[in-house]
């Protein structure tokens, strides 16, 4: 609709919230986000959903946990490597699309870590071989078939004259598909050590 045309889009803010609420529900607080540029509405809305979900849960938003990988795999891999090398690394990562998720999975493996035992992941966007990953990725799916049907209905309405007026934007709801890439965070090693010393 921003170009004066009908559009069918995903509720990107809601998709990020679904992903984040899932991770927060496991008890994660150190959740990094690797996404895309905020100059794109998709990047900005997914970042807003990430940030607001943290604030709703009473978890401090820290911009140092956010990386712009341009929605691409190799920059996502590099960003994830940086995050995993931090003294206090994230226990979970939110991938703003499936290419980013692939980059994160590579970085976890190269760091000698495991998903989900060391780092949980939720990604937006499904892809045909997501089930081939081990672990199988928990994702927030776009309703691709419904979006296609809606786009066809909008187009036919314009062609037959039944749809008149300005450009319409239809916003479609995402769906959380729970698989195996999330679990509760491990107890912090230092906190665990302090507890043992008190005994």
C-alpha cells in the first residue's frame, strides 16, 4: 500500500511477540535478536515486537543484544559468533528470518555449543527443510496459502471492478509452530557455584 497498490503482509510485530513470549515463557532473560535494517518496515516492526515483549515481561532491553544482519546468513553467522563470545552470552536468540536462523545454528555448532541445551532459538519464517535440522526449529510461520488466496481475491476484485477506492493492506496473523529448539536456560554457572558455597 505504500506504493499505492494493494498489499498482503504479515503482522511482523505480532510475529516477533509470539517468538519472544515463547522464549520468555521458558525463563530466558538474556535473549539476543539478530534481524534486519530498521529502515525497512519489516525490520523495524520485528525489532519493536522484540523490545516490547521484553519490557512487558519486566526484562531490561539492552541494544547491545541486537544485531542487524540485513536478513542474510553470513552476517547473521558473524553476529552470532560475536554474541556467543561475550563473557555473559545469550541463553536464547530470536532470528528475524530463516536465513538468520541458519547462520545462528552454524555459529552455535562452531562455538562447540548445543541447541537448545546451551542456546535456544526461535525464528520467523518456515522453510521446506526446517524439519531436517537437528534440533527441529521452532518457528513463527507466515500463513503463506492464506496470504496467496487473499492476494488473488484483491487482484480479482480490481480486475472485475468490485473493489474500488484506495489501496488496501491486509495484515495476516502468524502462527507459532513449536518443535525442539527451545528449552529452559541452564542455571548460571556462577550463581550455581555461589549456591553450593552457601551450603
